């Protein structure tokens, strides 16, 4: 069975939605503490890396679930799935205050232009960017931790911090070498970068943009009251 890579975005979804709480620890023992663990494939097919097929399990439960030699009746995927869904629901119902939601809306309004640009231009991001957009990104990179829109709610703040981390990654794509200003654009000097490096940068940019898009969607859900 070939193991298919779980995308960063999907991995983040699993750890964020479960908050690293093991579905079996919670479901069987009401143990809501954070657990070191692993992502397990519910249907046993390691190539099936859809979010729906994945669950966070502590190391002990992961081993038991995986074990094929157990004499006792093993945990079934159906039962784990049911605990997992309850766990996700429990956390998704956690209340955001009116202030939390208002602040998330402000954040979305303020950063919509730069991130919509990023989502739209991701193909180009690895080698050119409007300099005013680049300034917005470096402002997030350099001053995010003192930003007044950084939430006091830990769940919101974690999502926002992950966006800021991906922004750091995007900015770093430009800074491994000097860039030239060409009119309104900041652009890598193409002749300094062999094709292979540009392809690699583009792939990396795409990864960061996908991550931001995923977190952005989660913030939109909070802003709409469905977080
Ligand atoms: Zn467990």
C-alpha cells in the first residue's frame, strides 16, 4: 500500500479541529487533555488522505487501532468516527464572544485586499509582486505580534498566527537573493535564477497560499457565526 502524502492544509485541519485531543480518549474516558499523537486513517487505507478519513489519536490508541494481532475486539472505524465527529462538534460550538467575532470581521476587512491579491496571483507570486502588496506582507511579517487585530481568543489567535507564519514563508521566497525594482513590480532577476529554482519557488508559494486560503476560510466561518 503506498502512503500518499497528507497535504499540509489537511494536516492542519485535523490538528486544529481536534485541538490534538484524541477521539478515543475523549469518547471513552472523557479525557479532554492534549495528547501527543498521530493522524490515523480510519478505513485503514493509507493512500486515502481525505480529511473525512483522518483522525487524531494518541500514541497508545493509535497503536491499538492499528494492531492487527489483537485477540480482543478492536476499536472499529465506525466507533472512532462517531467520537471524532462529536469532538469536532463540541469544539466548533465553543463560543466566540461578540468582541471576538467583531475583531475577526475587522481583520478580514483589513486584509481582504492583500490576501485576495495573493490568492489570485499565486502563479506569479514566486517571482513578482506589486510592491505595495509586498509592503503589506512584510508589515504582517514584522509587526504581527503587536497588531491590535491579533485576537485574545486562543483559537482565533492560533489561526491568525498560522496565516502570519505562511506570510513569513512567502516573504522569504523573495529574500534569498536581492530583487530588482521594475516600475511598480518587485521581481527576481530571471537570469540569476535557473528554471528549476523558479519551479521550486512557485511550488512553495502555492503551498503557502493554499495554507492561508484554508485559514482564511476558517476565519470567515467564525465571522459568519459558524466557527
Ligand atoms: Zn487516546
